[in-house]
C-alpha cells in the first residue's frame, strides 16, 4: 500500500493517491501516477500547454481525455479550454482516484481506452479527443495489433481536434534503421528527419481528413495537434511554455 503525496503544478495543488513505495519498472503501459511526482515530465506539460493555446477554445465544449494519468493534462485543459463536459479515462484505478482528488469537477472513470476507441466510443462524439499515449509511434499504429483500429476510432469520434503524443520523432531522429522503415511505410526522406511530420500530415489527411496544425517536440517525444479539415501550414517547435512544479509533501 502506497501513500498520498501532493505537488503544486502551475499554482494548483495536485494529489497523487496510493503512490507505491517503490517505483515500478517503466515498461509497457504503466500508470502515470507511479512516477510523475518523482520524475516530473515538464517538457510534456510544456508541449501540451503550447498546443492548447493554439486551439480555438470557443469550438471546444466537450473533451474526452483517453489516458488521464496523474491529471496534469486535465488541469491544463480545464484552465485553457474551460469545456462544459470533460471526461477523463485511464485503465488504472490509482490514476482515476488521483484525478478525482485533484480535479473533482471532471468526470473521471476507469476504462480501457484502446477498446473504447476501437468500438467507436459507442457512437458518442467529442469536440476534442486528447490521446496522450505512453508509447504511440506511427510504425506501431500500422503494425501492432494492439493499436489496430484505435486511431481510426479516435478520428471518427473527434469533431474538431485531436492531440496525439507521438514518440516516432525520437526513433526517426536517432536511428537510421527507423528512418529507413518510415521512408518505406510513409514515404519520408530518410536524410531529413523533420520530413517525418510532412509525411505524417499527408497520411492523416488521406486516412482521416485531419491536418497537422502544430507540433511541439522535446528530447524524446512530441505532441501533435490535428484539426478536422485543416489544410494550412503548420509549425514544428520546441516545447517552450514555462511550467511551475513544486513537491509539497
Ligand atoms: C503518458 S500517460 C498519460 C499522462 C497524462 N497526460 C497526465 O496528465 O498525467 C499514459 C496513461 O495511459 C494509461 N493507460 C495505459 N493503457 C491504457 C488503456 N488501455 N486504457 C486507458 N488508459 C491506459 C496509463 O495508466 C497511463 O497513466
């Protein structure tokens, strides 16, 4: 049995419920409460803030967050978009208990978001779907049976915006072999890693009618903002929004 901890994020007191005594190995798809307080992922928070600022808040009345984790993204969405309805899901009861303790105004539920997306959200639609996957890469999207139908379900149920945590960028930048396999699967130029997003943009437009509006990237990952019907230019930027983080107890 773990213990409760508190931290302050951008002036809001957040609670981690039932944090285990020992930090588990980070592999597979672990619940985020387990390490976010010891290992705050401030670059990801910064990227999320950057993309939320680029959205038209007036068009976002309903939000579904598929991977709520410890709730730092939930806080940013509440602050920036102020949606009327905000559903947050996670497969971990500890994550959901933490979100309920930190942000009681949202609807937080234990759910398997992969299964839900694959099943088309039971026909429900949302103005914005936030998909902060642990381990999404475009290659995995195309080849891993666990991801089959998940992004298609998300694109179908999202009326205006989708944000996607995409780690392909890191592999594309770092490993020649990945660049070659992406060159083959989505037609990017293996000598120009930033070309990855151009190829991804083309793919998502063709596959789902969603275009990239902005990408915020950092050392190991990136967050991509997609909008239905968007055909304009987009920017790939470093995550630079300031984030305040302080452990309280
Ligand atoms: C990258 S973290 C999300 C971090 C989150 N944005 C935050 O604000 O803390 C991914 C989360 O997905 C959850 N998860 C993994 N598989 C899931 C599934 N099939 N359905 C729902 N949640 C899942 C994990 O428990 C983890 O908390």
